[in-house]
C-alpha cells in the first residue's frame, strides 16, 4: 500500500491493511476489533485505496483518496471594490496591497477538494486566485526548522489553515 506521509490520528495499529499484487489483506486481532465512526471511515479508506491499487488503478490520480496533508501556495490579487463602495472592501485591518502569496495547509481531502477549499476560502476573503504556484502532499518533515511548521501543526487540529503574505503597496509613499 502507498506510504502515507503522516498517519491519521484515527489509524489503529491493531488493524492492518496491505496490498500485494491483486490481493488485499486485512488483519485484525483475534476476536475482532470495535471501531468508532472515524476509525471505521479511516479503515474503509485504507481498504478502498488498497483495492484500487490491487485493481491496477492509481487512487491518487483518480482523485478518490483523501491525502493526510496537502500544501498549496497560490498567487492572488485583491478584488477591486467599485469606487466609493466601502461595503465590499476586504478586511480593513489587513495591510494595504493588491497582491499576495497565500500558503494553505489542507488536511484529509482529495487533491481536487483541497484546490476547491483553498480557492473558495481565498475568494471569501476578497481575493482572486491567479495561479497555483505549488501543490504537494506534505508531512511535518517538509516544514521542520521553518517558520511554517506552526501552521502545519495548526492544520492538524483545524483541518484548514491559510497564511496570506500580502505585498504592501508602496506607490505614493
């Protein structure tokens, strides 16, 4: 089965799913195991992924697998409010600027869902996504010894974290 960068918090070490060729093996302790709803969903996801691999399909490419953690970096431009319209102005406590780089950490979603969540959340904040600069599956080690580790850690509990790095306008200053 494909390696996961971060184990799910619902992963049960006493229940194992493996795939070898066209066979999927499920191992549980003698007498079975009782799972809560989240653990059962996690197990079903692992079985589904192994079954797709056994059938010769790539579950990630077919966008049917939730990825433990994804990182997206996007270029965005602030929506321009019509002249004199203060109702549609984005958060006024943000730095003045029309361009931003937005860092997104999205937990436990498919690749396409992560993109939709990121673009939707950025749009709700008054920004238009111009480009997806980077999109990758990540683990804690990707951010070790960086200023971004705290955001990765926060996404483990909050599912979605967005960091806007706004280029401040310097015109006329």
